[in-house]
C-alpha cells in the first residue's frame, strides 16, 4: 500500500535535512530491529534528497507555497513517522518543530 503526502517546499527541505543524518550512523553498532529501520530510512532519505533537489532547482517566489506530492510505501511512512517523533524532541527552533508537527499529523492521518 502506498501513502501519498502533499508537502510544501519547506517541509520537504526540512525532512531532507533531518534524514540526511541517518547516513552518519554506524550500521554495525545497531541492534537487529534497528537495522531494519535504518535501511528503510536510507531509502526514504534518498527519495527526499532527490525530491528536494528537484524542487530547489525550479522553485521561485510564486511556487514557494505550492504543495508537492511524494509517495512512500506503508513501511517507509511508518518508519518516517517514528523517526520524526524521536527527532522532534531535539528541535530548538519553534518553526522547525511546527513543520515536524504538521508532517506528523499528515502521516498519522494517512496511516490511520
């Protein structure tokens, strides 16, 4: 089952910046169940990076508020929701915390 999210450029760029940190994690240090989440998040991170690059190349002032579609598989959306939930606790910037909350709400509605 696929989950389609409609996100603004700011939300996609936020996700791209937060999920890029997944690539710095040492795979060998993780437990077996966390390794599966790690590999799923690598795929999600790649998708988000490609989408963010596409948007940043062609974004102008008038397309800033336009929503962009990104399609994730069920397990990718579930893992992304869990990742954002953990990462959200470490946000100092209220704007970024609000972006995380909006994305979480949309993921939660789609997964319910």
